[in-house]
C-alpha cells in the first residue's frame, strides 16, 4: 500500500492533448502530423516509416485514448491514400510502358513488312527491266540483221549494175571494132535518119560536084595542048566518071561509118541508162523493204516496251496496295494498343477510387487486381 501511494504521488497529472487539425490544412502549412497510437498495425500494410512515426507519436503525445484513436485513424487514412496513390501511379506507368512496348513492336513490324514489300517491288522491277532489256536487244539485233540484208542486196545490185555497164562497154567496143551494129537499137533510128533516097541524093550531089570541078579547068592548058580526038575525049570522060564514083563511094562509106558509130553510141547510152534505171528500181525496192521491216520491228519494240511498262505499273500498284494494307493493319494495332492502355488506366482509376471509398488497400502493390 505504501508503494502504491508513493507511485500515485510521483505521477503527474496528464497533459492536455492539442486539438487535431484538418489534414488538408496541415498539408498546406507544410507541418507533419505526429500522433500516438496504442493499436498495432500489421507489418504488411504499413511501411516501417509510418510504424516508426506512429510509435514516436505514442511516446511523445500523452492523452486520452479517443484522441489517440482519431489521430491513429488519420495516420492510417493518409498511409492508405499514399499507398493507393503509389499503386495507381505504378499501374498507370506499367500500362504506359506496356503500351509503348507494343507500339514499338507494331512500328517495327510495319517497317519490316514495308521494307520486305519495297525489296520485293525493287526485285520485280529489276526482273522486268532485265527482261525488257533482253527483248530490246533482240529487236535491235533484228533491225541490224534487216539492215545488213538490205546492204547486201544493195551491194549485189550495185555489182550487177557495174557488170552490166562493163558488158555494155565491151559490146560497144566490139561493135566499133568489127563494124557491126547492135541487133536491137530500141528505136534509136529516130535519132539518126537512115533513108536510102537521102543517101542516093547525097551521092549524086558529090558526083555533080566532081564533074563541075573537072569542067572548070583553065583554057590555057587546052590551047597549049593539041586538040584531043574523039577517042581521047571518051577516055577522059570514063576516067572522070570513075573518079567521081570512087569519091561517092567513099562519102557513102563515111556516112555509113558515122551512122554505125552513132548507133553503137546510142545503144551503149541506152543500155547503160536501162541498167541504171533497173538498179535504181531494185535499190528503191530494197530501201522500201528495209523501211517496212524497220517500222515493223520498231512497232513491235514499242509494243513490248509498253507491255513491260504496264506490267511494272501493275506490280507497283499491287505492292503499294499491300503497303497500304500493312499500314492499315499497323494503325489498327496501334488503335487497339491505345484503347487497351486507356481501358487499363480507367480500370486502375476505378480500383483506386473503390479502394479509397471502401477504406481498403490493394492486395498487391504492383498488381492490377481488385481490392
């Protein structure tokens, strides 16, 4: 009994507990709230910091149990709110990181698919260009072959014309040497008249001319010579007529020779002209054939080029459509990822609000689970 009285006398009266302020006002003022607590807090729900603060508050602030319970409840509420807030931010960060990872994967997938499509398109274009080059080379070789054949034909025609010209010149020289005329003059007699009456008149004129020259001898010769007899006169007349006949034959021979040479010359010119015209005709036909073949080859080449260009355009359109489909699929995946991220954020906010309303904490700090 004495010990109990001494212990009661040594005890001091309890100090007055200061009034509890509003947590919002304490946060605005920047002061920390330290409260006592006689209840034990489970270790898995309160971090060591809050447990230490609670024990310090119990040791430092004496007072009634009601005030201590209110302060402890306030501390528990703030701790729970802080845990919920941390959990909410953690879950949102995890959802954002997960969405970012999926978006990166979608972008990488899109880039890989696009690169594959572009590589395939480039490969197809190279194949088409190579095939086109082969066909173009074939057409050009065909054009070169046509040109070569045309040149060979032209060379043959030129050689033939040269041979014909040499043959005509040889025949003309032979005709001049032998005194013959071509069998066919191709109506060249129109150029040089060959009328026998004209030749006869020409001979008679020569004869008369010779007789006139003979009759115009000087009289002095007749005076100095004795008067010829009838026999002498007959001999002289015969001799003069023979001389005039010889001269007429010579003139006719010259005319015949000139006529023959003119005929040979005209025949030679005519045959050469005919050979030239024949060669020109053949050369024109060869040129027309070459132009026709070249135009056909060029048209075929143009058709082939248009075919390959159309084929390339079709493949390019297909590849572009495929790239558009890939981009569309990637956009759909991005939209799904973003929608999933939004749903996760809303779900986290709903769970956090539910935990705040029910006064509970999430079961797993880093797990998106219901309270």
